[in-house]
């Protein structure tokens, strides 16, 4: 399991903020991810890991900037043509989004056996979404 980011468990503020994001914002992001990929790819989000103590008010900003916008942009870039769309359909089985607390760069991105794992600290390097998207794109294109 991941690093103990929230001191053992999420506090009430974190649980409320995660639930609000999951209910209000995430369905739209999931639809964008599936549209960008060209098919309904399963996305497994480790919400308890994404939640960082003391940042509950920032999740609506942090989660899209760190995880979901880069995923959409990378998938859109790979699926720019029929070859890319077919490669994604054939090779991408699931996407895992998590925060073990260990990574704040492309080092936390892996693609193996059809599983794209995107492990990144939720509150770190917020302004580097384009770089994360490019790293994800390069990772997928090299492995598909």
C-alpha cells in the first residue's frame, strides 16, 4: 500500500472534499478521459492516497492539475489518428491513479501488462501538467 500520507486516515475535511470531488467533478473528468482514449477505459483512483492532510480545500484544483488534465491531454495526443486509437484499444486495459507519496515526477509513471500507473504527489509540481502529459504520452507511445 502507499505511504501514510494522512496520518493513518483521512480526517472529516479530507473525506468530505474527496467525496465532493468524486460526486461533482470526477464524472466529467472520467468522461473526458474516455473521450480522449476513444473507449471506456477503466480508471482506478486510490482516493484515500490522493487526499493529503491539510489540503482538503485544494483538491478541486490539485487533482485536475496533477492527474486528470495530463491524462486527458496524453490520451488525446496518442489517439490523434486511427493507429493511436487502435493501439490504445488493443493495449490499454486500465489506468491507476495514486499517490504513494514517493514520486513527484515521471519516475512514478509506469505502463506494464496493459496497466498505466500514474503515481504522483497530489500537492507537488502543480504547474508542470504539460510535462506530465508529455511524459505519459511518450510512455504510452513507446509501449503500445
